[in-house]
C-alpha cells in the first residue's frame, strides 16, 4: 500500500502546481469519468512496478545487516535454500 500512497501524494503535488483552470477542469472531468467507469468494471493492473523510496531501501538494508550480524553471532538462524523452495 505504500506504493499507492506515494503515487497519490506525488499526483496531489503535481495537481497543486497547476495554475491553468482549464487543465484543472479537464483533470476533474477525467477523474470523475474514470471513477464511474471503474465502479462498473474493476480493472486489475499487472503492469504496476513496485516503487520503494530511498528511505525504505535504506531501512530494509539496515534490517538485513542487523539480521546478518545476529546470524554471525549465532543468535539468529537463517532458513536453508531447501526450506525456502519447500515454501513455494
């Protein structure tokens, strides 16, 4: 869901920077039209690429380093490749 929220925030910032009333009216009409169409027919998008912010990437990397350190100290045991394949 973070991806959707980030995209929404980015879109809101873009719209707030528009100073042309005609463009804003077109966007409003387009969104209202899309809202009615999607309510009638749900659309599933498989083309959406997951997006992570720099902060999320760094947080995940930091977590991975902490887990690796715990593993090296013998305080955390990783799954074997066989266990991972068995989950699939």
